[in-house]
C-alpha cells in the first residue's frame, strides 16, 4: 500500500501511475480501471472507471466525491485508490491482472495536518 499524503476536502488531487511488465520494463496495459473506497466503511466512493487513454504512465484525477468525506460527522478519513491493470492473458487463457492501491487522507482543514494522529495513513 502506497501512501499519497493528505488533502483538504474539495481540493484537487491526482495519482500518477506507472505500468511495468514482469521484467520491470515500462509497458502499456491492454485495459485498466481505478476505483475509490472509504477505508473505514469499505463503501465504494467511485465505481470501477476505465482509464483512457492507456499509456505506460497515466495521471488519475481525484475530484468531487473522491476528495469528500463519506461520514458527515468526521473531520478526516482515509480513502483508498485502487488501480487494476490487465496485461493480456496467462498460460491458461485467463486475463492477467495486477492491482495496486494507494491511500489518501482526506480532511476538513489544513489545521488537522498539524496533529500527527489526524494524518496517520496506514
């Protein structure tokens, strides 16, 4: 799990994703999606969304509900950004997929960032 950092509710964020083959060489997947989840509740904030156009490096924008609080009473919460990429098929003909995740702390104000307990992203 990669940790992106902290963002204030409503601010713009993006995740830069690089795709590689088994040998660590940059490779464009045949398909890729991303989704956003609330870590605490497991609620899906953004359903699987196709990444287009595909390339070896893409920037995924996080806007709207992606950077809003699910729990209206919370001052901060953690969101997970999950990217699933497909690279052709395996020996049995099944799609070969790889999923990576990042965590982002979403909070009401920048003042919370000064409290280290408010920024704990694990």
